[in-house]
C-alpha cells in the first residue's frame, strides 16, 4: 500500500506497540501512528487525528475494546477496527465482531496484521462507496415525483416510498394491513392491483404501463400512471415487482379542459357553418336560374372553401368525441354505392382541380352509420386531392365481395413511404408536418376514419408508392351485428 494511512493504536505496553509497528513495516505498510491508552485521548484522537484504522488491545488499565467500539458506534464513525489480543475464545470472537469490529489478530500471529489492515481498509472503503451509492439512489427515489413501491412475488407490499405515501395517503404499513384484510378496504383498488400484477407475477409480461384511477386514504379519486417491471433471480424466478407511480390527476384535468374547450369551439363553429352552407346552396340555384355565370362561379368557390371548413370542424368535433368515448353512432340500412356517388357528386361540384372518376361495382345494402361513412369517404377523397397537387384525376372504386364491400380511393400524388404507412392512422401523425403551408392539416382525419371503420368491424389500409400515388381501401361487412352478435 503506497498511500500513507493513519493508524490509531490503543495500547498501554510500549513493547507491544513496537512489535505491532515492526510487523506493519515488515509488511510494507506506509503509515503514521498515534498511540493512546485511555478514553479521553482516544476520543480526542478520533477528532483531531482522524484515523483511517484503529488497532486495539482488548484491555487497558482504564479502558477496553468494547468501550472503544461503543464510542465509534455512538459517534457513527465508520472506521475499521482490528482487535489485537493475546487469546481469543470463539464466543468472544463472535461477540466482538457483532459489536462492529472488522477483524481480530492474535498477538502470536502478528504476521497477519499487515494484510488484515489492508483488507479491512479496502473492505470499509467498498462498504462506504456502496453506502454512498445506496444513499444517492434513495435520495433520487425520495425526490422524484414518482412513488416507488416494491411488491413480493405474491403481490404483497415490500417497500413503499415516502412519495407513495404522499400520493395515496397510506403508509406502507397501513397498506400491508389492508392487504392482509385489516384496516379500511377499498376493494376495487385491491382487486385492480392484483389484476395488474398478475401477468407480471406469472411471468407473462416483463413490464407494463397503465393509467388508472385509484382511491386515496381520504377517499379522493386520483389518476395514476403506473410503470411496473419484474425483477427475477438467477434461475429466472420472479423475485419482486417494482412499481413507479405518478399522480397525473392534474395533467388529466388539463386534458379534459382542453378537450372540452375544443369540443365547445368546434360545436359553436359548426352551427353558423351549416347556415352559410345552406344559404350558399340557395344562392347557387338562384344564380343558375338567372344564368349569372360570373357570380355563380364566385359563390361556388366560396362553397368549396366552406366545405373544407365543414370537414375540418366535423373532424375536430368527432376527435373530441372519440377522446371521451362519446362518438355517437346512428345506424340503419343504406345503399353503399348510392352513398359514394353522393359524396363524389358533392365533392366534384366544389373541386375544380381534379376529376373524380367513379368505377362502381355491384352495390350492397349495408347496416351502419351512413353519415359517418360519408365522412370517411369525404376524408379519403379530400386527402387524395390535397396530396396530389400535380395530378388531375382521382379514381374511386367500389367492389362487392362475398363477405362485404370494398371502397378504394386512388390518387397519383406524393405517396407515402412504407415506413410511414404504418403510422398515418394514428392521431396527429403527419408525414409532411414541416410543410404545413403546402399540405395543411391536423393529422386527425385518418385517425377518425379508422375509429369509425373499426366501430363497424371493418378494415382500413393503404397501399402507396412514393411519387406515384396512394390507394386507401376500406372494407365493411354487410351487417356488423351478424358476426358480432
Ligand atoms: P391531415 O391530412 O389533416 O394531415 P390525415 O389524418 O387525414 O391528416 O392524414 C394523416 C397523414 O397521412 C397526412 O398528414 C399525410 O401525411 C398522410 N396522407 C393521408 N392521405 C394521404 C394521401 N392520399 N397521399 C399522401 N399522404 C397522405
């Protein structure tokens, strides 16, 4: 050992002290030493000498190693302590180690002392480092907004951090009592906890993330986000389950407020829009009668923009409704091809850039929400127009199949890469988000369309090649109640 270590030696016999020094030198220990033989000097040496290790004879005239160890413990000093003694019974050895000694060396085996000193210091350093790492981790755990809960492999609480206590109001001990059937019980929460932990305990999944409402000790309902993961032993058996939990009630409330706001705004916008649209149609037919081509053209262009706005507002309204799970469906029988024809005619009337070609196959009567399907077709055709600015045609095809009917909307526009095709039905996903001025949009049209189609037990998918164009397909069963009754 090259660095100089400070040794505090509790010894009253100079000859013994010399012997110890001799062995340490022989063992190449680089040290400085202070010798004390009473309590007072020992205590002051702990303060001003600041030893790296203490070597101690067991009994001194007015002091002994037990007392010396007790002082160390009392002062919470984590200094390695080696007992040097003439004799040592097994019981005594156990006793002194229990009191906190790091090692003991017999006086007639002093050759072992240098390695005992080196090892004890190294061991204590490692323990200190581990302790510091543990302390750092504990601080992180206590100071994050996340509560930390550890469950055993039966789903019973093993540890419960202070933050978890702040979130739920229960202390870990109280929750254990609840789990054991004592204390106040919120049965829904308990059964929910077991349901969430079950797949982790059984090893079915390694981790899961759940948002759920939980009840606090004072009976409040809060929203929590849980991140749970399994810790396994070497044999792969589940040892514990670690949960990180965050109170997201405020976040949820803000989301609701935002959704509410959007829903009110879109609702308020829709009413005047409907009126404008109706007056536009009346104006168009009056101008047609008068054959006032110039103003008729202007009104048509205005109607085209009003229509775009109507789709946007409808999408927004539906989006807020899907978020709340409140998208209402009004179902009945309708003729599929007739509906598609209607959508195309309406769209063509207000579209001056593209010709919408209709390849109608055999039609079928479908049971479902006609208006919502109108909206899906509208979305697909207006996307086809929007994302093919250089093309002149859109091709709409319907095809009767044995188990349902298929609608395809093909454009010859910018296309979507295979990688992005997987995401276009997700909310807010926009491939060309950096190009808002060329391709304006909110990224919710396809998401809503997919929701509507899924609700009717249908399918929606896309085939596309970059710079060649895209074809969006929708397949619907004739009557979704039949299969899913
Ligand atoms: P928006 O068009 O408002 O952005 P959508 O949900 O309708 O939202 O579409 C999501 C994304 O899918 C669009 O932003 C666009 O990148 C891509 N996309 C949709 N339809 C087409 C299409 N016909 N051609 C190319 N890209 C499309």
